[in-house]
């Protein structure tokens, strides 16, 4: 027991000890806090301010109100072009990536020999795919005399001008994104592991085929994973830059001129930092709107184990 006259002293020491522990915790997380404030928090609000200015790195920012935003929608023809190309790219790349990731996850969920090795191999492209080196390799593979056309020639198929037309070039870029399906595959694989086997046993007893069980059991149970992957891959695809810049540089005829290239060009080629900041905030709002509608639509197609939506 602590006597009455010693209780205030004990409580004061306890409070001092708790304060010390709090400061110790703050000290450990201070690198992250400093990094967040310097490299994320400040740049976000600085870019919002610069979006209302005429600013380049050569001179001080001059406040011009909404002129950057007005010019974007009324004067700049490449703005709407890049927006259109990016949306088409997202509609190509994201569904193909999710479908391919789901198919591979289903195959790797089977009891196969060396399955862990194959899971690792299929995940590697997600680590390497965003690099400049892989983008250069991808461009070399799809040249007129590249590896892909050599394989087609071996199969007696005429060579394809992969970068010769707008939609084929954009499709070729989307294939690079599809190739990086590893992260989505891992999430699908984790979801498949959580589906109760009793459901498949009941389906087999009822005479359901494997294809029917996939669409009535597997896919509905995976809708939360599909929802998460859809949101994350959509956000990533809308911000794509490396593949378009390295592989095609926007060609042919700006058919692969993604929004990320437009933003980069204004900031680091034309040195219009204020205008580039406005472009980045428009992209942010676009991502926000699309994500909002995906969340709203999820009530009708995402199903959870507790029966909720």
C-alpha cells in the first residue's frame, strides 16, 4: 500500500514517466513526421497556392486567380486530348489487369507442384515493371523487328506495327500495365484462400459445374477484393507516366499522350509550374470523383460475408 502523504509524489513520478514515454515515442516517429510535413503536407498546399499563380522557377509567383483553370478548358487543346487518351488507357488497362490477375490467382490456388516458386515468379513484374529499364526493354520487344514480331513470323502471322496507330500503341502500353499484375494477384489469392470449402462441396452435391460455381460462389465472395483492386489500380493508371514517356513519348500523333506526360511537359519543358500545379489539382479532383462513384456503385455489387454491402 502507498501511504497518503506519498501518493502525490508517486502520481507525479508516474505522470513524468508517462510524459517521458510519450516523448520517446515521438522521437522514434519523428523521421516520418518530418518527412510527411516536408515532402507531402507542405507540397500539397504549396501546389494549391501555385495553381492560382503565374509561376516558373525563374521568377517569383504572381497571383492570377483562376486563369490557369480557365485557360486549361478554353485555350489548351492538349489538355482535353491528354484527358481523353488517359481515360481510354484506364478503360483498357485496368479491366485487363484485374481479369488476368484473377485468372492467374485461380490457377495458382490449385494444388500444383512448385506452386510457391510460381507465385514468386509471377509477382516479380510488379516490382520491376515501373522502372525505366523495363520500359526500354518493352519498347525494344515491340519494335517492327522486335522479339514479338519475330515470334509472330515464326507462327506465320504478319508483323504488327505496334506503335504505328493510335489505339494499337495505347493497347501496347496497357499490356505493360497488365504485365505488372502481381500485387492484384496476391490479393486475389489471399481472398481465394478465405472462401469456405463447404460452399464448393455444397455446389458439387447440387450438380453445379466448376464454371457455374466460379460465377455463383468464387466471384461474389471476391467482390471486396475486386473493389479494392479496382480503386487502387484506377488511381495508379490515371497517374501513369513512365511507360508513355519512355516507350512512345506520346507518339503516334499524341495517341499515347497521357495526362502525366502533359503535366510533366508543362512543368519541366515549358517551366509553367503554376499551370502544372493546376493540372495536378484537376487530376486530383478527377480521381476523387471517379473514386466516389465507384464507392457509391459498390453498394449494388460488393458483397461481404456478414451479408452487408
